[in-house]
């Protein structure tokens, strides 16, 4: 069916069908992890950012966290460095950490706010260093299988004041996954875990991870095995049994951190589908995988 | 084309296409005159009220003014009174004024707020008496061709404080076209003129009259002669040359009062088309007739 | 003694004697049920409304609830309907409910605010539908002796936000005893019970019922048997033993609802005595009957 | 007529007759000069202070300025000093200025606030030094007939911020007529002129001088020659022709300063009559002498 | 070393070394008792007041309480009265109380605010009577060894609202140790105890007593026996064993009242050393004696 | 003279000598350009940032703009690019602009806020893209001698809202000199000109440029030829006659833009002297060169 066929009456009807969702989420905070291929295709990127601006205009309070692994790797290669990973985490020496910060906070974050602002938002990009947003520490080797992967951090706590101050004044915060530890060392952070930690700290209504696949699938190669909904306990079980794809692991962990912190719903959806965010939020069925707290935990 | 054919991707796309309009009108005040057949058909009524609630949720500040002529006439007949009109204005004795007030402020206004509230709004119905909203006086016979039509009022001024107080707290005011003069007499008011006066006093962004016809037509019996857009001067000329249909006269006068008061755009649209409000506001082409100020007047 | 004999010095002295009471009640909320003959005599009505405006100006926060049974009955008769009562409650079909709403919310409420505003107040009339003030449900037949009296409601809860918003901005809310249930049906409510429920929900300082008799009398026909003061338990006992006059029953029940909700004093006074409200509030002795909580309940 | 004869109905009636005045002055600022015999008789003092507290409770914003000449003279005598006056102004050496400050700011001001507070107010006593309320300079000998009367000041300007801050929070400021010049010298000020200057600076609604006589009389010894009302120009003429009694001169000058500053009404009334303030404010006729601006000056 | 030798670079360095202290105390309340010789030497007084103004400008919230015993005694003598003391407390008849009030609230308090204001502050002097700041009662003879020392008060409670209101608006309150009991009698208060009570009521960060000696010394005549730090329990022990010098007793009691009320640190320092306050606050070592709560009490 | 020789009394004295300056600048906005060697030496950098934090704590509102030319050139070289300049401005192709953004907004800005926050501030780094702070356009070749130097921008206007919002909440904004034009191209900006434009837009009290030399010298190689003070006109004359050193040109232009916008004082000082900022602000003599508006222009 072609778009041209949708008449103005249908357009109005569709707007009105969004009303119950708008009402439900009015004034609520959504933390959105934006990354992967949804950041590479200009048309998809535009669609994602439009969705976020629309959320703001219909009274939802969006906070964006972004990644940028491929861009970091590319810049490393241009500078003659070879990216290395342990268990999906980037081995990060000082130079790499500096490159990660420049790419994430200096290029991708700024580009996102520039595009959001062009669409009518007032967005500000922050890293974990701004207003001491993130308290982080170097991840202990025992958390990475005994391997010291260098200047990679874990999040100790989130200082929500700056997010609240900005959101209250109508700004959309865009957070880059970089922080500094107590000794002033720049640490590279996993954006999925930053997302989960921020959602938990803000007691967000929803945390949504945009990824490149339809969600969690029982068989990664077969989209028809998508799990639409599961509980935190089930998600934990999947993690423990190694049934979750490596790239999906931190997303599921981010979901669990959010759920543990009191967020009632976590979603992993395919951000490379244009307007996937709106589809998830403004339809009954939703898309992708939703993880909910275990019964009795709320 | 059947509605069922619209897929979720198209829905999202249509939502996003509303963004520029939402952005443009964010925080702006719209005064909507609601009346005529759009109030009689339950499905249409529901659609109109949904539109108003949606406007509120996307950051527009709607104020509703409603009429109710047929309901007043019906109640008069039930009480053994015969409605009489001079130049389209109801001849109003004391009993009639009381009936008008009961029907408008006591039944229709309350029903509208009840339905709006059920849809998620916080609406409050007011008449011109509440918080002294409308300062009115009995219309002089020279304004009605020398005929004394009784307790019919004209609006001297609008005390906007109560509207501002309510809107600021998130309420939707629903205004019934009844007032009291300095001697305490209840006066029946023309809802179209109340609409124009309120829009002017609030320096609204738009005033929109919902009626039963597509707009102003050169030939009333031929919808294809619809005038899409005209200036205040052209509208005045139409009024003076008697080319405007009697029922349309007060609407055009309401538009002109609003435009004279600084409102940049006045619209007369067919409220009996479901979601006509949304169609007017959220599409480029708009529907119905738009009246704009004369050049150089702003 | 003639009024003219009171000299200016005495006037000043009397004003100053009100000071301790003004101080005591400054910033406190009073819920006043206004009804009965005090609404029929124009001079008495004027006196009651002046009292309410004065309360507002001396820093007390008045909320008015009004009835209007006789006016409803009269309008029913004009429309060819015959009022019927069961246990003092009006049997209410859909037409009757509509008439009650029109008369209460459309005529009496609006007239009261108009007069209050003329005296310098900023009053707004509300029904239970406005801003969803009252959550109500159809009264179960078992509460009315097994008889289904139709569209008569009982109050489930009071949404105080709109009252607080209005009072904070200086408005006097005037509440008509009409609501809508979850199915959207208009329900007729007992104004005395609405008064008690609102007083309880607001944790008012006082609830005062204006009626046509001096208060609760041991012998209805003998004003000298007035009970000046009794406890909630004693009032309950009077109700149970059937010693309370039928018309007084809902007032006593309204008092008890208020007291149960934490209101420290409930009064039933003769509103047909001019300025009875001021006499009650600004003198030590008070007038009418005062009901206080049982010892140990506060 | 004895007070006991006034029944409760009359009391209520009298309260209600104050309503139009309360309404008229609600939220308006009154500057009251309190001094003379009204400060010496305990019963009269109590009555004056009650009036001021009542004004606050009915929504008027009172500011009190007090004098205390006799108390200063008495303390001087106790310390072996002999009070001396030139043209009604106290010749003030350093010791005298210190005594004036101690008596006014340290005793009378504190006693007034203590009594006001006991009656339910929140009063704070200030001198011109507190928060730099009054900018003053030593009066030049040419203003006192070429005689240097020492540490007596004239008011250059009033820093209204502290008065506004206190009134906004509900406090009643009580001002003692003492200031310090740019060199830090304590200056004795004329309380009448302080009153006028403060009223002018605050654009008060009324300035009222409580004195020991009925007002300005054509013949000082004959109260029946009281001038009820005169214009600023007429008052100036009286001053210039020397027809104003010496003690009355600064009061008239205080009135003129207030009127020149935009205060619409200045009053000189007999403060030794109990509740004279209320009589002036809450009756149509008023008492004492009222001075109004010349026509065309407002 | 002469001051002239300090170059501009060193000045900047010293300012910057104050930063950690400024940061630590930003927004915190300090109650400072000012009295003794520090009030008699003009240069020292100027230094103390400069310190207080500086505290305000660097974000600390200072509240000053002052004494004035010698000035009261001197005024008594000038009026032919002979000061008498019991256990260090002034025997106070009505005349003495009046003198104390005049001297403290009328002269010393006003002079302090005038000087503070000249240095750029906005200070207001209050006594316990202003805004009913201090609730006091006549001290019972059993607290003074069975001797009735007359109109001397003890502090029942502190009404902190006026202090909070003033501080929030940027004013520095200067409190004179005078109050009025429930019967309206003026009572002389011990300024040290007022200081402790106010610090406790405000949950101040620090209470600091400026005195004429280096602090608490084991041997009063030997400054080298200064006790730099002790616990509340140790201080109590010193009091009980009579090892504290008479003049120091109320200061120690004031410290204990503050500590008991939750103030974490109380200091007794030598106010006659210029800028002792700054030295205590802006250096690590501090000066004088610090009393801290017993372990486990916070 | 060694630091250890400064005793605690002198320290207090020096603090107190800063009071008049603190008072003078309380609540005023200072825009500080930070760059050059002051950013390269860790000890100097630390001193500069401490100064800025101290300013904030003593009530001054600092806004920091930083450069980073050498760091950009270094990163270009690491990426195999050769920095080129025309008239002191960097020739900027797309890759260079991206590198500039990464280095400035992604590394230097973040490092500055991290260090400021470690010292007790709440700093946030922004580029011209955040919240659309800077509206910029590609500089026209005619402004660069007919040479197209590529993606270098000039500042059209400053959207001060975000700076005001952040400063009001206590944050210190740190601005990187990067913007995006209407077509979304990243433009490299001259940090000196950004500084001047922001100071002008905010009507700052002072704009201060930290550079590597003592100020404007008549003979660049001879510090003794420092011009302490000159007017805007004199500065313009210096620019026109080519007597200003190339590196100093944009600083002088930044000063002039600020002065033209209403800033009363512009300073160029040697930032490589530790605490030069404090020396300039907190001493009478000041350091470096001060440019003031021409007479009669304010």
C-alpha cells in the first residue's frame, strides 16, 4: 500500500488513536539507548530523532544515551591503533579512552543534539563528567574473567540532579558513555549499562534499547523465534545459560539493572526499523522484546 | 480504502508528520466554538471532544465555547413556550433566559466537561457569570433593527484572569454563552460572538468555529464554491453585501472580532466531519474557510 | 432597640471584638451547606452571601454546597412530572436527573456565584462533574430499604485538587450536588452528604449546615428544646432511635461524615436568621446545634 | 446607650456593614503614625494596637511609625539633661541622640511589637538603621531658621525593600524615627516626616496620623471648627499663613510629603479616642481631617 | 614581618587556600555570640563585623547574638543605680530590665546593624520580642541557688521562622538578649544561652563564642594551658567540678545547649584578636577551644 | 619571601581585604576566555580553575570559553594532516572541522569540567550546538582577504537562555568554540570572538582574556611597554594601524565586541601567571591591559 493512499481523515483518525498512549505516558520519563545501525543510516537516524522530539512534544520526558563503538574503532584505526575486545568489551588504554571520549562526547553527542535541535528540541549533550553525572570506577578484573581490560568503568551511582534540572526546563539530555574515576582517569563505559543505571536512578517509566535485531530471539538467526515478553527472572536465566547473543548481553543486563531499580518495563527493539520507538510506545501490541519485573517484586 | 489496511509503520509515519504542526502550536491558545450538528451526533461529538483532549496533550491550550440553540428551543417547547427569532437572534423574555441558562450551563456544559474528563482531561464548565468572566449589557434595539429582542446581551469585555488561572493549572475551560448584566439580569448571548470576544481578549493563536457546512461558500447550496481563504476586509464586504447565509453571519462576525483583537487566523470548518479539528490543525492544506487579517494590520 | 442608635464608637468596638475569632480561623477552611428557606427569601439570601464574602475577606476559606429541592420539584411540575420521595429521597428517573442538574448547576449555582461576585468575591460554580470533583455511584437499593430510587448517587470519594487550586487563587467554589457515575449517567446527590464528604476530604476546620430550624431539637415543635451541643456518638444514637426529624437526618449524617473524616466541629444552624453564619462564627456562645467528635477520637 | 444592649444580631449586622470598606482596602498599604497621648493611656494604646492587628487580618497591610517625645524628655531629665526645643524640634547633642535611640528603638518600639504580637500579629520593630531603611542627613541650619539644632536629620530617601520583604511575609513593621547619616552619626528624626516619607515611597493607599486633637481646627481651642477635608494647596496655605498649631505643623508636612509622593489620602485623627482608626477606615463619614491632592495632580 | 611585604601573588594564593573551607561551609548557618572586649575596641569591632560580612558574601549564613553587660552597668550607674550580681547573673528589677533593653536592643544592636550595613550587608536587629522570636519565662529561684534575681529569663523555645525568613532574603539577623514572658514582663537574658538556644533551634553548623580569653584554659592565668578540643562530656565534667571560670560558665553552657540540640561543633575563641573568626573558620588548625558532641551521640 | 612566613593573622587580613571586591562583583557575570599556555602547564591550569571555582563561591557568575589550537594541530598531525593558517585563522576542511570539534568539545571541554567539578563546582561543557547556543554562519571570503578558509564560522547571535538556565541553577557553563550553520555543517569558531559575543549577549560585568603575555605591549618584545588601560577607540586605532600582534588581534576584537555590546570592562591578562584572575579581580591595581568603552558611549 502506498502512503499517498492515506487520506486526511485517516490521518486524523490515527492521531486520535494515539491519545490513550499519550495520556498514559504524559509526564513520564523514558530512557532511550540509541546505537547500532540505527545511528549509521541517515534516514533511520532522522526517524529515531524525530520520534524522540515527538515524545517531548506530547509530554513525555525522553533522555537519550548513545553508543558509538564502530566510530571509535574507525578513529583508532585512522590513528594506527588496533581495536581489541575481551568478552565484547573494548580493551582500553589511555589513548583509546581519549579517542572514545572525543568520538562519543565530541562528535556523536554533539551531532545528535544538533539534529534534535534542528527538529525543534532543545537538546544538550553530556558525558558522565558533566556536573559529575556519573560516579564510576575502573572495573575490577574479576568482573571480566580475570583479564584487566584497562580503562573501562562500571557505574557506582548516578547524580540525577543535572538530569532533573535540565528536563524540568524542557531540555533533552543526550548522554555519552564516558566518565572519570576518583583519580581523574577517563573511563570508557558500556552505554547499555549507563542506560540501565540512569533509568534506575530516575525511576523511569520505561527504558528502551534500540538495537539492530528484532529483540531477543531463541534462535538468533531466526526472527520468528522472537520472545515478545519475559520476566526478569527468565531474562536472568537466559543470561546464565549463555543463550543470549554476546552483543545482546549488556542490553539485557541494562534492562535488569533498570528493573531492579524499579523501572516497570524494559524494551529491546529494532531501531533500524524507522519509527520503531513510536510503534512500541503508541500501539497496544508493541514490538520487540519486553522484560518485566518478576511477580511480587513491585 | 479500509482502515484495517493501515499498518503500524504507516501509523508511526503519520504521527511523525504531525510533529511540525505540534511544534508550531506548542503552548499556543486555541478558542474553539463547538455547536450545531457536531453536538447532536454522539459519534461526531465524541470525535470533537477527543480532538480537544488531544490538543491539550500535545501542548496546545484549548478553550471551548459551546452553543445549544436547538436544545433551548426543545426545552421551551416542552414548557409550552414558542421560540421566536428576529434576524436569527432568539427573542428572549425572562423565562426564556432562564431556560437558556439551565440548558447551556446546566446541561450541555456539564455534559461536555464530563465527557472530556472521561477522556483524560480536567475540564471545568463556566458561564459568563463565573468569576465575572463576561461583562455584558442588554443589546440595544438599534443593533437589532429597532426591535427589542429582550434579554439578549452583547459582550463589553472579557475578564481573562479566570481563564488564565485555569489553563495554567492544566484545566480546559468550557464556556456557556450566558452572562449577567450590571443589574443582575441573566442575558442570553450569541456563542459565536462570545468565542470571538474570548479569542480576542486572550490574543489566541487561532479561533475555530465548528459548523455544519464546509465553510463559507459563494453558493450555499454548492460545496464546490467554498472559499478557502479570505481577508477580513473581504469578509466584511461579504457581510455587507448580504452574501453570507444568516446562520453564518455571527460566525463571520465572531471571526472578525477575533481578528480585530489581534488573533492571526480564524477558521470556519465543518464540525460534523469526524476529527475536522485535527485535519485543520495538523495538515498543510487545512479545511474549510480561513479568514486572515488585512495586510498591514499586524 | 433600633439600629440607628448604635454609634460609630460602638461599631468600632464590635469590629474589634471579632478579632479573636478572625485570628482563630485565619486561613482555615469552612464548608457551608446552603439551602432551604434561606435560599428563598431574597433578603436572607443576600445576608447569607454577604456573610460568605466577609469570611473570605477576613482570611477564612469558604466552600459552599447548595441544594435546591423545591426548585427541582417546581420545574418537574412545570414539565408535567410528579415528584416522588422514598425516605426523604427523591425518586429519580433520567428525566428527573436531567432536570435536577439543570436547576442546580444551571440556575441556582450560577445565580449564587453571580450574587457573590457582585459583592466582591470571585466565585465559580462547579458540579461533581467539573474536573471530576466527585466520584459517585448509584446508591444500592439495600441502602434505601430495598427500594430502587433510581439515579440517586452516593459519594465514593472527593478529588480535592480542583477545590485547592481554586481556593489558593482566591476563588470561592460553589458546588451543586450533581455527579456522574463511571458509566456517564447523571446522578442526583444529597447536598448534605456532599457537604460532609467535601469537608472530610479537605480536613475542614468547620462544616456548617444552614437549615430552617434552630438546630436539633428534642421536640421538633418546641425550639426551647434545642440541643446546643452533642457528641458524634450521641448524634448517632439520636439517628438510630429515630428521634431525628426526617429532614434533619441527612444533615446529621453529613455532620457525622465530616467528623469521621477529621473535621473538629460540625454545626446545624438556622440559616433563615439573617447573618446566622457570622453569629455562629464570631461569638463565643454560637447558635444552633454543634456536634463534636467523641472524646479520644482526635 | 450601654454596650450590653447590643444584641448578637446587631453585632453581625455591624460586621457586615464593614464589608464594603474591607473590600475597598484589601491588599492596600496604610502607613500609620502612632504617638502622643494615644501612647500614654494603656487602654487607648491597647485599642490602637488592636485596630492595627485587625487591619492586618482583614487584608490591609499596615506599617506603623511611632514617636515618643515625652519619654525621651523624661529619660533626659533622669540623666540630668534639660530638653530644649527650637521651633518644636528638639536640640539634639550626641548624648541626646543616643537617648532618643534607646528610648524609641529600644523601649517603645519593642514594647509595641510585643503587644502587637500578643494580639496575634507578627510585628518587627525597625529603626532607620535596620537594613539601611532610611537614608538621612543632618538637617541644614537654613531649614531651622539659621539655628544649628544638632543631630537632627532629614530624610533623603527610603529603601523600601525591607518593608516589602517583611509585609510580603506577613510581618507588621514598626518603625522608630532614628537614622544614621553617611558618617555613621545617629540622627534624631521627626516621626511625622518619617511617616510621610515612607507612605510616599511605598505609594501607600492612606497615611494616617494619630494625634491628641480632633484634627486641624480653624480655632485650636474650639473643636467645632474642625476642618473635615481640605486640599494639599489649602493645607500649604494654612502652613504658610501660620494658622497651623506648632505641634500640627510636622503632621501637615508629613501629609503633604505623602500626597506629593502619590498617596491619594492623608488623615489626621484623634488617636486618643478608642478605635479611632477603625472609625476612620470603616465608616463613610470618617473622622478628623482629611487632606487630598489638588485637582489635576493625579 | 610587615604586611607590605606580602605581594599580590601571595594574596591570590591565600584567597585560593580558603576555597576548601568556603566550599565546606557554603549555605551553612553559623551562630556567633559577639561580646566582651571585642565590642569595646573600635578596631577589633570593625574586624569582627568585617568577618561577619565576609562570611555572608562567601555563602555562609551568619546570625549574630550580642551582649553588652558593661554598657548596661554604666547606664545603670548614670541613672544612680548600683549593679548587683548573683553567681554572675545580674539582679534585675523592672528599671534594670528596662535599661538593659534600651541599651541592648536600642543602642548596641542598632549600632551593630548600622556598621554591618555600612560594610555592605543588610542587617536587621531583633530582640526576643520581635516576631515573638524567643519564648521565655522568669528563671526559677531554684536555678539560681534559691535566690530570686528578679526579671531574668530562661529560654523555653525559639520561633525560628523569622530568622529563616530574614536569612532567606539575605538579611543578617542581629539578636539582642531581651525577651518578654507570657505576662508581658521584659526579661533580661543571658546572651550566651540565647546563642546556644538559637544555634540548637536552627540546627546550625557551628556556634562560635567570641570572648576575651584564648578559650578554656586549665589554668586561667596561663594561656599555654588552653584546651584545644574537648567533648561535651568532658565540658560537663569541667563545669561540675567547678574548674571553669565564672565568666566562662554560661559560654560553656551555651555550647552544650547547642551540641545537645544537634550542632556538630561549638567554639570559644578570643574575639579580641582581629579576624579571629576567619582564623577559626578558614584554617585547618583553628584557634581557641572546640567542643564536640560525645561519640555516638550523632 | 617564602610562603611559610605568612602567619594566620595575615591570612585573615588578606581575606578581609578582598571583601570590597567581592561585594562589588556579587551576582555579576564574568566571561573568561581560557587558552594558550595557561592550559598546558598542569599547575597553572589548576590555578586558573581554582580561581574560577572561587569566583563562583563568592557569588560571581563565571562563564568559561576555551580554545585549544595546539591540541587541534597535534591531532591533525597524528592523523596525517598538515595544519594551515591564513591571517592566523585555521584553514578548515570537513575533516579538520570534525577534529576541532572532537578535540575541543570532546576532550578539552570535558577535561575542564571534570577538573572544575573535582574542585567543588558543578560545571557543564557546551558547544555552540547544545541547545542551539550559537547561531553561526560560514565566514565570507571578503572577511578573510578574499581567501576561502573553509569551515570557519562567524557568530550571528547568541541564544542566552541555556546559559541563564544553567547559571541560575548554579552550574558553570564551559563553552567550546564550535557551532553548526543552518545547513548543519560543523564550523570551527575563534574562541576569542565567541567570548566577546557571549559577554555582549549576557551584558556581562567583565570579559577577561587569559593569554600568554602580560597584555597589549607597545613593543611586543618588551613587557615594560605594557599598556595598562586604553579606550575602545584607542584599541581600534591600534588594530587599524597594525600595531597589534597577530595573536592578539582576535582578543582585541573580542574585547571590542563585548564593549560594543555594553560590557563595561574588558581585560587581557597573562593567564600563565598563577591566579592571575584573582589578582586582576581582587586588587585595586589590576594586572594586564584593560579596555574601557569610549566616553559617552554608556
